[in-house]
C-alpha cells in the first residue's frame, strides 16, 4: 500500500487502509447473515463504484441469495454530484423480493433516493441499503442506510471502487484528496 498517490492532476493520501475495510466488511456480513437467516435476499449491486465492496461482501454471505446489477450515474467526470441521476437496469423483477442494495458511497443521497423510488415501483417485499461509506454532512435526502462501513466527513475520496475521472477504482485502500 502506498501512503500517497497521484491520479491525473490530483494528489491523494491514504485514508482508510485495506485491513480496516475488510474487517468492517466481516462485521457487516455477519449482521446480514443474521438478519436474513430465514430469507433469500437479492443483492443489487450499483455499478460501477460498488463493484469491489460487493465482491468482498458477497464472499462472506452465508445465506442463499441472488445477485443483480444496476447502473447509476450522477457524477460524470466531475468531483461533485451533477444533480441528475441516470439509471440503467436489466429487465429485473423485484416483486416480493428482499432486496439489499450495495453502494460504495452515499453522498447527497440523491442517487439512492432516485433508485429507491424506481425500485419501489416493482413492489419488493423489503429494501435495505449497504454502503461502505456515508457522508452524514453531505446528505440532502432522508434515505435510511442500514449497513454502513464508515461515516466520513464531506471529503473527496477515491479507491476501493471510487474514482476520479474513472481512475483509482482498482485500489484496495481508500485515499482522500490532498489539501
Ligand atoms: C457515485 C456513487 C453513488 C453516487 C453517490 O456514483 O457510486 O452512486 O455517486 O452520490 P450521491 O449520494 O450524491 O447521489 P457515480 O455517479 O460517480 O457513478 P459510478 O458509481 O459509476 O462512479
């Protein structure tokens, strides 16, 4: 692991190490395994940012489950949310399903609000959200996130699925923009 990295024109410093992320995921998976022991949850991965978190979390799920993907885009190549969210999903039927949406970060919450409004039309039995990061100081909507990895300040972070202009997603640690 490097303490400092450069992506295009920006420098970033180490913020949350891989070991801490993985240890937290073990705890979240234990919680989900317990909460869904009598159910068959469907995990809905929100592309692209949630890819790494979803893979690590799913490897620790012990209950029988299904996996679906959806694409949500709000940032473009900018560092702030654009305010409009584009959703793309396959023809999925979520009726009566117990859904667990997997996200990398809940920032303003606009993406999750849009997604929840869309998914609710399919009349699932239940919906919960798992996010490796939330930013309580940035949130502008009232979405409930049941499984939270880390609450962080309103900072620009990359790594572990999160990108800066599409770079940095592959990093196993999370980095913060150097000020
Ligand atoms: C990021 C992230 C969330 C959303 C959070 O997605 O993955 O989906 O923004 O921001 P919000 O709470 O302010 O809506 P992005 O649009 O960057 O797409 P990506 O996952 O493909 O990187």
